[in-house]
């Protein structure tokens, strides 16, 4: 087995025994690769955002109709796998003129983005390029990073019982979910899960995207840990108690 798989496995084995030291040139190469590799995913995320924001109601309506149809016949997994397979084959054998144009624009923009990132790191040595990078990313990315930090702090405070009342309430709902997952049939649980995903995508995401100040109100993670404070709220409570 090792004899026949040696040539295949060998390409995935690193040539070093210890992790190499990080250097500015190595870090720059990694950032450039990330910038170029995430280009298609950024385009996909932007296209997905156009769908759930209802920028084109007709197109979003078609996706909603397809979602409801496959949900009704309980074949959501078939829909997702079939979509990936068809899109991959279509990209290989029948690319549309729009997809070719987008691919050319993406390759050009990736080169410009990587070159811009390289200049940014050269103009701001010693790690100072991180601040102009955040300015270039824009407020949306910064807001997502802030929300990520907030939810991580909330989960930690839930674990540490910083708010015993709300932690107990959350545990009660989790226990109910545990019993429900035991007694309710698996098919029904999967359908409810897909229904929740669709509600979040077609209802919660548009509100959070168009009205950012209400984003935590319609956040599913905030629903799970409702009332449990983050570190800022904990400090505010402690200071107000004195």
C-alpha cells in the first residue's frame, strides 16, 4: 500500500521537520496568496449577498421557490450536492460569456489586489501595514470582526456563568432541544433545521444587511445566548454596582 501510494502521498509531506521561522518575505507571500485565492470566494459572497438582500426580487424569488420546493419534498441535501456538481460541470464544458468575462476581470483584479497588498506591506514595515489594511477593507469587514469578538466573549461568559440567570435559561432551552432531538424523528429534525436556515437566509440576513443597527436583534447566535453580556457589558455592570 505504501509502495503504490508513495508518489501521491509524498507531495503532501512538508520537507521540514520543524516549523520555519516567519519572515517578512514569507508573510508577504502568504498574504499575497490569500488575496489571490480568496478572490472567487469574495465574488461568490457578493453574489450571495445580492440574493439575500433582495436586490433583484425576481431572482431571489426564484431561489426562494426552489428552496421551498426541495424543502417540501425533503431533498435539500440533493439540491446542494446537485447544484455543486452542475455548476462545476458547467464551468468546465459550457461556460457562459458572462462567466468568461467575470473570470478575466477576476484574474486581473487579483493581480492588482496582490500587487497593492505587496506595496502596502512594503510602505508600512514592522507590522504597521495592518492599520491601513483595515481602512482599505471598509466598515463592513470591521463590523463583522467586531461581531465575531462579541459573540466569542458572550460564549465565554456563558461558560463562566457571568450571568447566572440567563445562563440557566439558555441551558434550559438546550435541555429541551436535547429531549426533542431524542423523541422527534430524524427526518422532522432535519426539515426543521433546513427551515430555520431558510428563514435566517431570506428574512434575518436582509434585515441585518440593510439595517445594521438591528443586526444583533435578528442574529441567531444572539437568540441562543440571549441576555448573556459580552465583556464590555460585564465591565459596565461591575462599574455601576459600585
